């Protein structure tokens, strides 16, 4: 079966954006409510527990990615028997993973206080809170988690978005009520546990309705199981690397700088990850389509697609970077006040991190869709160890600057060059790598020019707060996009991107295609 990649991607992006808007606005309100109703230290606790549980999720080993990748081919060939056998194997693995996380999490409990330098809220039992959060994580694996794979492999993340939208509404409504009526953080976490169970159960029910032919039964040949296990082993180091990179910053800040510093950092990081989440919607929407394309299309066609996706991501990353530079600080002043703000130089560090992260995320999307985990098995671990080592050293001299810069440097100096090599030596023609890197360098240069011009223009604006904010937003909306359009108008990736977006929107921007004479 040839998946309708463009149609599904368009639908996934639409519902993904709706969900992401929801998941930015409502958690933002929840975060604000917690700051003013409970105190900033509770935000630090939230972030710390999330990072610890990410480390425990190491037990997942990348099983999800390996299983979904294994489904691409049988789905393309309408092999229902193999898909059902894969689901059964997936269910078994996730039951074991949930048990491992539960045991490892309990063993880690006595060491939790040592990960907090100071600022623990009065009257809070961090052991109880930690165990409640651990319970939510374990439930996420035990309750029908394997059924989500069939939706992911069929490129139907729009279904997951709809279910999450409903269950999150219930969660946030109950949590806001708990904060307002009881000021009780324990009940706040209990609601999280209950709605995690509701999300899994609802997603499983919808998956059964859409794909009733797929049930967890049957047995895969030993050779196939061996291949899957090899992919999981290859993904293990990648998983370790991702966990270290995503969790090390938070844990190091908590251990060396305290919960208050962590909360202030996380306020900025929350906004950054909110925007990253929007771009991730695009990646999530197209990953299965890329995997299907890698199976049924030529290397040349896939390289053209990579260039188009890179162009789109660099445009988006450049535009968002200009917005961050000019709107981050005014927004933070409005939201949390000057006492909980960081220096503008930290904002510059965040912007550099954002741009590098987005390009790196695109490359990792292709790596996952192409299943080249064996060739890439050591890179994430080496990158993560480099990041952690620089974290521990640089935080003691430069504080938060050291935390952010260590992550950026580890990606730029170790992770990305290695990943470029792996992709172009396995999935694309190696001779095309120079052309690809030249394109990225050009996009970075244009983005830098757009950022400098937009910052200079915004610095000239000095009205009252709201008028200044509004004019700055208009400048960010117009200046970088005009610069990009003028600079890129003759590139073939620009024209192909318009065709792609036009196709996703069912021809609703045909007039744009005509304007650029495609």
C-alpha cells in the first residue's frame, strides 16, 4: 500500500498545529497560575521530576522507533499478518519496559534529595511527589501503549492529536481547579496520573476502530525478531544520548544553582520549546511519509525532498530566531516581571541553540525514517558525553551561559558533522554532501543578515510598552520574510516548497505558484 504521504502530512500538520497551539496557551496559563498561586519553586520541581523520568525512560531503548520502522514495509505490502505479529511483540516489550522503569524508579527514590541544591517548598514530601510522577510514567507503557504504533506507522498522528486535545482539556481543567481551590500540589500530580491512563485507553479504542484488522497476535520468524532486536540495540546509544542531552541541563542546574535558578531558566526554555514544538509537528507529520518514500522512491528523489525540507526548516528557524531576538525579553517582562528575567546575552544563546537544534532535528528525522541506527549508534552517545562533560565544567564558571553553550558546541563540533557523514554515506550520494552543506551555509548567512537588520530596526522603536511590542511584532513579521523571499526567489527549493505546501492545502495557494511562475 502506497501511503498518501502529502495528504496525510497536511492533515497531520493541521491537527498538530491546533493541538500545539492548545498545548502552548493552556500550559502557559497553568504555569502562570502555579507561579502566583503556589510559588516559583514548584516549577523547578516539575522540571526536575520530568528530567529524572526522562532518564528512567532510557529503558524504552528506542523500541518504539524500531517497531514503527519495521511496520513501514509490511504496510506498503498490505501484509496484515506481519503487522499483527509486530504489535504482539511490541506489547510484550512495553510490558517489560514498564516493569523495568517501575523497579529502577523505586531504587532511585532515596537519592532524589541529592539532586536539589536548595529551595524545596516548605511542607513538601518530594518522595511522594516523585513516586506519583513515576506512576504516571509506568502507566504510559502498561496501558495499550503499543496500539499507538499502528497510528504512527500509518501516518495518522492527527488522530493522536485529537485524542490528546480532549484528554488534555480534562487534565488542565481539573488541575487548575485543584490549584485554585485547594493549593494542593499532590492532587495536581494525581490528576496527571489519571489523565495519562485516560489518554492511553482512548487512543487504543480509536486505533481499534480505525484499524480493526490489526490485533496483537501471531509470531514473527526468529530472523525478523533478531533484526528488530539489533535495531533496538543500535538505538540504545542513541536513546542514551538523547536522554543525557535533554535531561542533563535541568539536573545540573538544579544540583549546582538551585530550584529558583532552574525555574527562571525553564520559563525561558518553556517559550523556546513551545516554538520548537510547532516545528516538531511538521517532523512528526512527515516522518512516516519519509520512511515510506525511502522504501519506494529513488535516492535522487529522496535527496531532492531532503533539500526542500531543509529549505523550509531553515526559513522557519530564521524567522523564529528574529522573533525571539526582538520579542523574548518584552514578553518575559510582561509575563513574570523583571525580577525573573535573564540577560539579553542569554537570549542570544537560546536563539543559536534553537537554530542548530532545528537543523539537527531534521537530520535525525531522516535518520529515524531510514533506520540507519546501526551506522549511527555511537554518535549520539559521544555527543551526549561531550555535552555532559562541558556542562559540569562550564556551569561552575559561567552558570547558565555554560549550560546552553555546552549543548550548542557539542552538537556543532561533534554531533552534526558525524550525522552528515552517516546520512550521506548510507542514504544519499556522498558526492552531494558538499552541495547540501553549501546550501545550509547560505541559509545561515541570510538568516544572520535578517536577524541583524530586524534587531536594528526594532531598536529604533521606542513608544509605550504595548505600541512598541506591536510595532516590533510587525517588523519581525515583515522584514525577515521579505529578505528571505528576495534572497531565495530563484532557488528551485523555493518553488518546490510552494508546490508542496500548495498540495498539502489542496490547491488553496495556487495563485502564489503562478506569481513565481512555477
